[in-house]
C-alpha cells in the first residue's frame, strides 16, 4: 500500500515536471517568435481607442471609444441576438416536439420533416442562405412587403412599431419614396442570424422535448386517463412535470450551444463579440489576447448557464414533487 | 366492404381522431393546396436546367436556376483544384467514401477492413497531393470543395477517437493531477465556440512553434478540429465507461486479467458499443462543423461555392440554388449517418448484445 502510494506520487511529480517543462519551453519559443516578428503583448490595447466602427450596437459606441468598450458592445450584441433566439427556439421547438408525438399523421410527418431537414444541414450554410434571401431576394425598401399593419420587410431589414419617438407612446414606421422612416429597424444581418439560429436550434429543442415526454412511462398516461383526466389535464398535471426533469438539463445545453453558435455572426457581418474581437485582432495583431478574451467570456457564460441550470433543476424538482 | 371499413378506420385513427386532429388535417391540406403548386412551379416547371445565364436572368427568380449548378458544379465540388487534374480528387473521394461505407455496413471482414484503410488513406493523400507516380504536385492550398470537407471530417473523427479514449480513461485515473488535466481540457474546449478554436489554430499555432518549423494551414485547422471533436467524444465515451456494470470489472479481475487487459478486452468493447449512436451524432456534428473552416480561408464545400459565385456577375444572383445544392450534399451525408446509427441501435437491441 505504502509503495503504491509512493509510486502514484512519483508519477504525478514526473507529470507535473514534464508539464512545467513543456509550458516553459512553449513560453520561451513564443517569446522568441514574438520578439522576432515585433509583436508586442499585453492587454494595454484595451484602453486605446478602437479606431473602427461597429455596424449596429445596443450600447452607444463610437470609433473613438476604447477597444474594451467595443468588445463590450460586441458582447451586448451577442446577447441581443441570443436571448430572443433562445425564446423563439424554445417555443417553436416545444410545439414541433409535441407535433412529432401527435396522433395526426400529417402533422407528425411535417414536424419530422422539419427536424430531419434543419438538423442535417450545417448552421453556417443556413445562415448564409437566410442572409442571401434577405439582402438579395427581398424587394427594395421603397417597395417593402407589408407583413402586418405598420410592419415592413425589405432588403434593408424589418421595420416595426416600437415605443417612444416624437409623436407619443408609439413610433410607427411609414413607407415612403425614399424607403422606410420611423419605428424600430432590425438590420438584415440581425434578422438572418436571429432566424437562422432560432429555426436551427428549434429542431434540437424539438428532439429534446420529444425524448423528455417519451421518457415518462406509458403507464402514467394510461393511469391518468383511467382516472378521468382530460388530455389537457393529463399533459399539464402528469406528463409535463415528470418530463421537465429530463428536459431541462439538455435544454439548457441547447441554449448554451445557441449562444456559442451566435459566433457564426462573423460570417455574415453581424458585429457580435467574436466578430469585434476578430476585427481587433486584425488591427492590433494581438492574437493570443483576443482569442483568450473570446474564450474567457464564453467560459464565463458556460459556467453561469451551468449554475442556472442546476438551480432550475432543483426548482423543477420541488415543483414536480408539490404538484 | 372490409377494405373500405379498414381504410375508414385508418383515416379516422390517423387523420380525424378528434376535433383537433381533424381541424389540423384540413388546415395542413389547405396549406399544401395553397403552397405546393407554387413550389413545384419554382423548382421544376419554370426552372432553367441549362447552364444558360441569359435564360436564368430572363426567368428572374420565378423559377429556380439550376443552370448555376450545371455550369459551376466542378468548381463547387473541387474548388480551385487544377481543372485538368480533377479526376484525382474524384477518385480519392470515391475511394475514401467507399471504405467509409464499407466499414459502416460491415461489407468486409475486420482484417480486410484494416487493409483497406491502410491502403486508402495514403492513396488519398498521394492522389490529392501528387509529386509521385508521375502525378504533378498540387499544393494543399489548392485543395477544396467536397474532398476537403470529407478529409477534414474523416480525419477529424479518426484522430479524435484515440485521443478521446485516452482523455476518457484519464478522467477515471486515480492520479488527481491527470484527472484534473483531462477535466480542464474537456470543459475548456466544450465551453468555447469552435470558431475560437479555429482562430487559435490559424493565428496562434504559428507563434508557438519553434522557428524554422512551419506547418501549413490545413494541418493546423485539422488539428483544431481534432482537439475540438475529441473533447465532445471523450464525454460520450466516459458515459459509456460508466455504463459498464461494476461486476464486469470484478469478473475480469477474478479471471486474473490485469487492469489494462481488463480495459482492453472487457470494459472498452462494451463501453464503446453502448455509445455508438452518440458517437455517430458526434460524427454528424464534425461533418457539419467542417463548414466553419471557410472563416479561416480554407475553401471546403461552403467556401468553394462562394468562391465559384462571388466573382461572377452573371451567376451571382443565383446563390440560393447553389446553397440548396450543397445543402443537399450535406443532408445526404448527415442523414445517412443518423440512419446508420438508428439501424445499429435496433440491430444491437434485437441481438441482445446490448448492455
């Protein structure tokens, strides 16, 4: 026993030494390379003026603002697209998942076709296709499609009524000769990303929801129906509370992948965190720092989501026991 | 009479089970009547199939312009690979696909499968790269299109697999340091988007290599994909290892097998078999994820489509048809893999070899 423990310690000491040596060697080589190429290192560039513009931003941003603020604006843009996409994909995915369990053959077939199509084509391709559809195939702003009263869709994006404006509580968009004025405007980049992320993730959410509901033993439905519960009651009081327990952990995972997938914004020019960091990288040459920042932010988001998920699990566990 | 009654019962059960189901059926049929003719019109009746840009422009998106595929398919499928030499990537892809399909469907015995892989992999690189057997050399910066997609995905899975097994075993090790290291690697990679790993491979790998050593961008990106895939795969395999009952360890020990022997002959085979469907899911993800290498300027299928159309004013407005074409290629690959995994599940389930 004593010998075994000593051997374990020895192996670990060797491992640690090898790691340290490798790390030191790597640092040495990197430092030499950077000196050779005249690359400076450090995070001081974060305080310098960014020197580039950001296409759209939730936070007020100007190219004279600091790089750090540009990255913050990028992160805000990531969340601005990820949060609504999470909401839409969860709602749509839940409906589609339930549709796949329907007794109606047509509905079941349609929902299955949706899932099998969207899941089996790369998200990047879908995003590029949506972006092309929005920016190339839609009409010009002066001939915008009217989807609903005061909601216009065109090459320049989606305009819809929003709070505020000069004339009162609501600011209403109007279609004129020169395009659309007023209201809140969503850019084509934002629209394509929101649409692409939501529809793609909805297919995965649908599978999660379906698997969750199917994980509830069939006897539960039979017993509930035998007790005289209606189908709605059966779903709300028996299936859902039990299914949620197995749905929530993979569902939060889907939400997390959606947030990570929002980084594909860089391919269609929506200024999310990764795209802003990429621009910074190209301008300052601080590759290691920029990549480290992206990774750190995403790791923090992942940890936060993991905590949130654990908290939700505890809560739904209690809720299921109560009801 | 009986037939009619049976089909009425079928209709009632599947389409008109209750008021809600009936309403859904009618609504969906109405939708189909409203949308389908337009779709068929666009896809087939008004579509232009000839590689004739003028005819496509004349139709003005009222019908699909499949002519863009007819005109550009070689560029889309093979990227910038020299035109006269494109039989080489075609043959290389066919060989690699054949050996992948043969492995999946178990068309060959285990021994001939090993032989096939050891023959096909080097031939793939010889055919693509040239430089021997009288083939003109073609630098990897000119590789592109579907062969590149297939290469990145296949090598990604193939190389990630042993690494993932190592990491999964490392996470079960009784050495806290090794366990911690493997855990940090897995959680780190799974916490960040693939794009950041590709940036790392493309921008940072050159800086951390000793001077004089340079590896080309394809190899660096391939390494990035392997590292990324291995983290996810190792979690899957770890799940499989945990699913093997403790009794199996005890039984192996009672038979006098050492730890490594038990792992090799008893535990791992059962663990891996249990997670084949999840590993196929990883393979599907890797196959789809290869499209991201466009962002670091490697022109696989998605990238070569942009390359083929972006610079050509005549065809530039028919991207959608191009996207649908390559979308179909991706779809066939992914769907085939997921069907295989479902087939495996039911086969193992029926055979009773499942754990």
